[in-house]
């Protein structure tokens, strides 16, 4: 388990604002368009509900917010809504010791092998390990 | 959302003029930057909840904090605001981010 330490990733050129705290800034037009959710996004949503529910109680939603807010500006801006979620869930499961690095690596290897066997492409390589203190 | 019992009476009453603290927060906090230093008034007492600034680090979140609904004038928040003079914004703010409006904001 990793004991998380409070820190703040500041948004460059905007005073003391944290990366996510952009209310009132002119960061370009907002896309108000509706779009269908992909199956993986719905699964991520379901996974979070189960993890924070009273039965599992893996972490509080506030911890989820904290992990997302701790992404650096570049990664915060480059990732979509559910990409932020799934990375935060991954980080928190490791942080809380519910899953360890070896288990995660094995599960990913199994998924890659299954995809390869079906001739399906797997999205990009490893997701960057952005847990506190580990980011390059 | 389930709250905690009020451990003591709320510091601010409905109608009280309050200023959002300007301190720099380290770590998770729920007081947005654009409200810091601004004055609004309390329009609701939402209950008492475990402190998200501590829950975010897997702590128990105690002491629980009183949560207020604070109303601001949009014209006060945005220097270039073009909307109606009566436009308002409401935000849920925890008690430890509020000071009486009569006190000077931190430098």
C-alpha cells in the first residue's frame, strides 16, 4: 500500500489554480454535443459504483477526485472523462493494496493474449503509471 | 447523501455575509478558485458531512464539517459579466472555507 500525500498540480500561467480548477478561464469552446457511451465506458461507470458502494468500500469518491486532480496538466488535458476514471480506479486499487502490480500485469497480459488470439487490436501500449511519486 | 449529526451549532446563520477563504489549498479541496476572496451570503445549511479533504486520503474525515449553500451575484464574480444584474450563482461550501465578510481577506 502507498500512503497518499497531499500535493497540488498547478496549471501553468494561471496563478495558484490546480490543474482541474478551470472555472471561468477561457480555454476555448465547450462541446455541448451528446454522444453515445462506449461499452467500456459503461463498464467503468459500473465498476466505480460497485467499488465505492457500502459492500466493497474500496475508497471514497473524494479519493477518486483527488487522484484525477493529481494528474499533471498535460495528462489531465489529454485524457477523456472515462479515461480519467479508469486510470484513477487502477491507481486507487493499487494504492489500497486491493490489487498488486504483479496481478495487474498478469491480467493485462491475459487480456492481450486473448485479444491477439481473436485477431483484435489492443489499444496503445501501457497506460502511464501516474501514481503519486512515480511519474517520470 | 448521508450526513453526520451536527456536533455543534453552525457558525453562520441563514443570511450571513461570508467570504470564501483565499488560502492556497494543498491537495483535494472543493472550493473553486473563482470564488476565493468573494463575498456571498448563506442561503442554506445543507447538513454536516465528513471532510472530503481528508476522505480523499483514506482518512475518516473527522471532524465533520458543516456544509452551506452560499449565493453570489454573478456581477461580483466576473468583471466582464454581461448578463442580468440579478443573476446569481450558488455553491456548496464547507464551513472551514468561510469567514465573516467583515473580516479582511488574507493577503
